[in-house]
C-alpha cells in the first residue's frame, strides 16, 4: 500500500473517530438528562407554578415566560438581521464602513453572554428605569443573537445563484424588485432554518437573563390579557424568570425538598424544546426547498 493511500485512510479514520466521539458525547448527555427528567414530566408539572418551600411545584410560568421572551426577541432581531443581511449581501461594497460593520458583528459574536447581561443591567434595567423585565431581557438577547441572524441572512442571500439576479434584471425588474421577488424567495429555506436555530439558542440562554429579566415571576392572571396591566402575562415590563434561569436558581439556592425532581424535569423539558427547534429547522428547510423546486 502506498504512503499516500495509507495517509488518506488514516485521515479518514480520524475524521470518523472525531465525528463518532462527538455523537457519543451528545448521546450520553441527552440520555442522562432525559432518563432522569422525562419520568418527572406530567401535565401538573408543565402547568402549575413553582413552589418556594413545599414540594410538588411545577414550571408553568417559566415555560410561558420563555416563549414570550422568545417572541419579543425575534420581533426585534428578525427584521434588523434581515435588513442588515440584505445590505451586506446586495448593496455593500468592500470599504472601511463595511469593514467596520463586519468587525462589529464579529465582536458582538465573541462577547460572553454574562458581559451582555451586565451591559443590559446597566443600560436596559437601570438607565431606562424598567427594572428587571421581559423587555430588558429581550433587548439583551437581541445583542447576542443579532450577529448570528445577520450572518445567516447574508450567507443565505449570497447562496442564491447570480444568474437569477441577472435574469430578473434583464427582464426589466428593478434591483429592489429582484431582491424582493427573486432573491428572498430563493433564500427563504436558509433564512427560516437560521431563525429557528436562533430560537433554540434564545430559549436556552440563562447568563444574560440573570441580570435583565430577573429571577422571579409574579403571579400571572391568565384571564387578563391587557398588555399594560401589571398582572397581565403579556405585560413586557414585568419580571420574568425563564426556564433556563429557573434551572440555575433551583440548583443554586432553592429550599424545596424535591430540588432534584424539579431540576431534572425542567432540564428535560428545556432539552426537548431545543431539540424540537433543531429538528423543526431541518424538516422545514427541506420541505420549503422541495416546494420551491417543485414549483
């Protein structure tokens, strides 16, 4: 056997071994979390409020807070990320301004979430006077996820073949019409996939929310959906403990006798939701791609 072929086989074996090791670690973590947590999950656990002293509490408000915070964050990030991605992919030229924008994106991407949380505590909590609130948490999470969405949007738009743009322009369409009617529909699967992956990342964030959204959740009146009422679940300026923060708080400082039960169940619910986001991203991307290619 030649040395080149031997080196190729060794490299291939190393690649497979690395991939297998990653899958084994992932399977070990998932099996451990789900084995201890799935048997705790029931309807009472998913809908009842947590308990501060006695056993038997649930995670209902924390699940609602997490989804509501996700919606607020995506309402901020999705349009900004898409517009910035369109600018970088379709309009921007390589100059100092573009270089500064890309440097800012890379800097925000590399910032630890705890640093963003401290910045959010200073600006969104103290300077605005909102206190610990869903809006402060959403703005802090927007700083974390906006660079990811910008890069996803830019790469998805750049992946559209140039021939489609040229054909649209040759038929008399303007540049904006080409982007709106040709480029964006073609890049839609990648945009949707990136948005869903970002949703999973938002749902699992905890460090930034400790200093912005808070570690408590007031009693919610689910019969009152007026957003400006302090007791309304839709009030964006109330404190809101999310599921990831609740897991940390239960393990760190809870006095309830069934700490392990609540922590295991909440961790399993969080893992299942994040898995759902990732699987939904893959399925939806393939489904939209098949629909677009079929039409």
